C-alpha cells in the first residue's frame, strides 16, 4: 500500500520564492561606482585637470599661440592652458606669430603660478598666469595686452578676478592709442569676428530658388 504524499505542490513555488527573495532583501545594496571625470580633450593633457580656485606651480613646455600654451605642473601632469581675459590673433591672422613669440618670451624658462578659473568646452584650463620676473610676478595676460599682442576679451571678463578687469581694459586702450604691436597694422581685427566669419563662409549657401 502506497503512503500518501502530503499535498504541498501549491505551496512549494511560494516557499522557493521566499527563500530566493529573503537573502536579496537582507544583503547590503552595492553602491554605484562614481561617474568618471571627463578627460581633457587636448591630446597633450593626461587627465581632467586639477581643481579650480588655487594657484598651481608649473612650467611652460610649448606655446601654441598668443593666448594658450602647454604647461607641466610640478606633479608631472600636463595641462593645456588658455589665458583668461584676452584673445590673441588666430594663426592665419596678421601678427599671430608675433603674439605667440611674445608670450613665449614671457613664459619660457620661468616658474609659473597658474590660477584656474574654469575649463572650457575644449578641455583647456582657463587661467590667469603669473611668470616669475626680476621685479616680481608678471601677469602674462596683462603683459600681452600692454605689448599690443592681444585684445581684451570683454565677453569673458568674468573669468578674471574682479580687480583685474579694469587694468586689462585700460592696458588694451593704452596700447591701442599708442599704436603698439598689432594696433600698428590696419588689418587688426578681433579674433572672435574672424572666427565667426570663418564659420559663416563654411555654411552651405541657399540656392536662389529656395
């Protein structure tokens, strides 16, 4: 005679489900890993760059143009730096080479102090840069304006400390009045206008019947 099995087929799935759910509910939830910091888009830089709001010691290793250069920080990292508050001639504009050489004269071989304000859309550190000089620190951006090698970038004056904005504006005006540097050439045109015109000429023109 067969022994009758207890009728528990209807309870078995529910019991199994409870066994599976209890450890999951009691186990600590894993935290999602922090989102990685976006890398600098410049091929010269090795990471997302240091934090803003403090002065960093650096050296220039290559000047790109009149308002940007590659720096090596004291900890070995490379950083692409865009001088805040100024805009130098583009490479195909008149006086671009002179502006680049003047910035190289100000920076090369000198200890630098870099005060980063922000990072731009290209991953460059927008910064006020001071070079060690015989008579004290030299503000590289201000010196470029004083030498007539760049424009005061009024649109982004907020990247400068409040106390630097008026001296930058005044330095450009003095150089302009004296015809110093690029102000001595009739072809001087703000780089932002040059860039805008370049973008406009690259846009496809509409046909007459459109």
